[in-house]
C-alpha cells in the first residue's frame, strides 16, 4: 500500500465545437426550433395516411386484416356494427350483416338478482337456522332463516297476549259494573218516590187534624219537613239515574277508560308480533336460491344473507352504444352467443332503458374504453333458452340484435331476404 496520499483529480470540460454558420457565427439559440419546421408534415402525413387506410381499407390492408384476424372498421364492406372490443370467432363474424347491432350482455333472472338482507332491528342476533341451500326453490313468504333472538321475542309476545286478556276482562267487568249501578239507581229512585208519596199523605192527614184542632202545630211542622225531605230524595235519585241513562253504556267514563286500556294492550301485542317477525327471514319472491353467504352461528352480514332470483324466466341485459340505440325497438329478435357454454340463446327485446349510463360490462382488454356511454336493453328469452340460462346467472354473452327484422312475427319469419338475417353459428372448434 503506497504512502502517497490520493491526489484530487482535476476535471475540465472540453468546449463543444461550434458549427459554422453562414456568416461564420453561431445561430441564436431561440431561433433553433425553426430548423425543425420541415420535419413537422412527416408525422402528420403518416397519421393521416394510417387513418385513411384504416377507414377505406385498400386491398393490401384488407389482406392484412384477413391474415391477422383483426376486425375492420367503418368504410369497409364488412359489417361495422360490431364493437371493437368484442372478439368473435370468424365463423360468427361471417353471419353478421350491417343492420345488426352487437353488444355485451349478461344473463339475469326476471327482476334481476335479489340480495336478501337481515330484518330491520335484528341488532346483535345471530343466525340460528338456515333451512335452505343453493339451488333450492322457495315460495314467496317462506321462512329461509331464523335468528337466535326468537325465544326472547316469543316470551314478549306471550306477555303481550296475557295483557290483552287482562284488559278485555277489565272492560267486561266495567261494563257489568255500569249496568249494576244503573239498576241500583233505578231502584233508589223508585224507593224515593214511594217515600215521597207516603210523606205527602202523612202531611195531608196532619194538616186536616190540625185544622180540626186535634193535631198540634208541631206535628204539622214535622209532617211538612218529612214531605220536603222525600221530595229532595226523589230529585237526587233521578239525577243519579240520569247519569247512567244519558246515553249508551259505551259512553260511560269508566267504560271508555277500560276500552282505551284494551286498545293500548292490543297495540303492544301488534308490536310484539312485529318484533317476532324480525327473528325470521322470509323470501320476498318466489324463486331459486343462487348463493348463501352466511352460516348458522354467524352474525348476518350487512351485505345480505343470501341471493335469489326468479330463474323461471331468464332475461338478458344488453349494453348498446348510444349511437346505435336508435335502431333498436321492442320485439326485435335477439341472438345471444354464449361461447362459455357453446350454445346460442334466443329472445326478443322487451324493454329499452330511458337513461344513458357508463359501460358496466367490460371486455378482457385492459386498454379498452371504460368510459363508453351505453343504454341498457332488456331481452326476454324464449322458454327453451330460459331453461338453459337458468343455471348461468350473470354469464357474460354477446348479443346480436337483428334490427332489420323489427316487424317480424317469429325469428326469421316473413323476412324479405332470408339471407339477410342468418342465425349465429358456433365455430366448429368449440
């Protein structure tokens, strides 16, 4: 190892050679971009030529499309209704005509898939029983799950029913008491009237004896006092009876209070019955269980306990580009190319959406346009196709809407040109 200390290296920059200018001096830096102007038309011409070539497709470029399998664009003799991101086998592309409208679609049950959520107010209850499984057919209102708070809610229901029974007995007792009081008041009135008659007779006798000098004035005063007292007793008895005879027994205050207590008890019973219903999960529609997302002992997830749908009638939800929706009308025949199951399904347009939204069904191409504007079109499958599609909910398919057959009765019937609307053929290798 040398004892000589490392010497710092001295770095010098070699000046760049200055290209000679016409006058022997270097051109100003701010005017150098002018030298690139002659090169600007080159990329513009290349881009324009590529666009024109792709649009009109000369024979050479068309040969490239045939060899590579790429889908041609507008301006060619091939159909232009096929969205660029849909990749179909060549055997299928050959049957497409320019009047067809293509779009990505998915198979759904009638009314779409329903997510059955836990009942409102379930709280911390867990799943107690789950008597259904995937693929089971259930009826509307059928119990498909129960929660572990059911025993507590059942006891509350029994208490509410007992309270209603007590209030009903109290109302009957009150009505009976009112009737007895009315009879008692009537008897008291009759007794007071009899006493008043007797007091009046005693007063008349005493006054006659007093006029003959047989009875004293004191005896006459006592007889008159008894008569007045009897008259007041009659008035009191009549007022008491009028309190019960003023209207129907149901209008009596005691009966009204007892009746209102019974109404309150019945309201509590109704609430207890509603609370007990929260311990049960019932099917909102008649359909098939598509998936079960929880198990007994687990807390019901907020996303839902299970999913179900009416697979007895399958539909297809097609996304049609907004610039092609004007050619679609209800009743047009539709062919659905389900390449995943190697079969073609058939149906007709049943409804056209009223809003333009963002594309939801995306192809496998990660570079595809995910901001396309589409209109949802519902297609009702025929019975044969619906039976096949019942096992493939949410399967993505390619829809071919035959707009040229808008007025046809059945698929291909009354067609003016049988060759114009050909059925989609599955490729032989599938």
